[in-house]
């Protein structure tokens, strides 16, 4: 089997990190945010000026007009739709499609059918499709996702590990053992939604270093994902890192007192996203260095 392809920049250079931004990060930002403002074209120009190469959102035409690479995000509930989704987003010029799949109530057999349909569609269209690790989908449970990989090893993932770290309270118990158990997932991850969570909050600010213990766990997960990619990547392949920081109105960003009797988001999600990209670059360098180290006898 050809397998689900990695994303590619169309060149012949060494495999590299592609840093993008999920546009929901810019949703409902407070007025004091340093994010670019204005019409959509002006905002995308500001995203590009900040150093991003790519954007995940709903308007691939506008993204390409801004000189950025579009990635798609969608959901899949019926296996028969997978091929059409691949065709549609490939034709739109997207470099990949990440999917929320199912609702979490699927039987093992139903999960397998959905996963196989995704692999077959990605192979047939030679187009990267990555299943997101997300609550309220068929990948909401770590063990069932690991079991799914045993049945469909060609599956590849968009890792949003906040959903497991918080939703499954990964810190309750032997965290190191859990991270080891998850290697079949991290080895197969080719796209990341950059977000840090805590054991009780799905999205926490890390800009000021107040959540260092949690950040260290995510750095471990991200580095292992990069290592898994680098082990089999070919010239021109890229790994996508896209911060996805959602607003308080969607139950993600935490609110703190604003000193005037109201509440405000605890951090500027625009600045947080840029910081997470810096962390991702550090993790990428660590992954490269780790793979260059000789194995001990």
C-alpha cells in the first residue's frame, strides 16, 4: 500500500517544519491583542508578515492570494464521503485535510470502516488526510485509538493532544508510562494543533512560563511526533505545526478578572501562538539532534 502521504512543499530540500496558523486563533480577539486587524486580506498579510507560511481555515482562495499555503479542516461522519472530501480540498489547492471523525459512540468495527475509508481516499487522491485526536470524536479515547492503529496501521494523525491531556487527565497515574504507550500515535502524527492544556483546563497560557510542567509534557509529545516524521520523511516533505487557540466564547481560553469588575482572556492568543511556534522550532531541533545521536550498545 502506498499509505497516506506526508505534506510536501513541492521542492527537493530536506524535510522541514512548516509553521502555519489555524485562523480560529484570531476569532474574537480582545481589542488589546497585538494581532493584525482590518479586512481579511489585511489580516492575512499580517499573518504572513509575522513569519507564518501557511493557514488552516475555510477560504483557500483568499489564503493563496495572500501568498500563504492553505490547509483544510472538516469533519467526516460517513465513510462514503471521504473520497469526495479529498478531491474537493485537493482541487482547492490545500496541502492537507485534517478531520474530526465520528462522534465517539462508534463500535470498533465502525471505527475501522471510517479509518479504512480515509486511508483509501488519501491513497487514491495522493492527498494527505490526517485524523485529529479530539474529544467527542472516534479518537477521544487513547486506548481505543491505539487499538484502531493496530487494525489500520496506515492511519496518520493531526495531534491535538490537549483533548487527551485534559479530557483523559493524563497526569493522573503514571504519566511517563502513558507517553510511552502513545508512541504508535506520535510516530504516525504528521500535523499538530499547537495548544497547551493542564489537567483541568483545555487551554492555558504559557507565554509567561506559569505552566512550565504542562508545557514540558507537550514538548515531549511534539518532539516525538517530529522524530516519527523524520524517520521516514523524504526530500520535500514537511510537517505542519499550526497553533489553534480558541476564544473563551467556545470554552477554551480562560478568563481572569480585568481589575474593573469584569473578566478578560488571560493572554493575547496571537502572542501565545507566536511563542508556541518558537517552542515547536526548539522541539524540531531537538528531534533532529536526537536522531543524529548514535545508538548505545
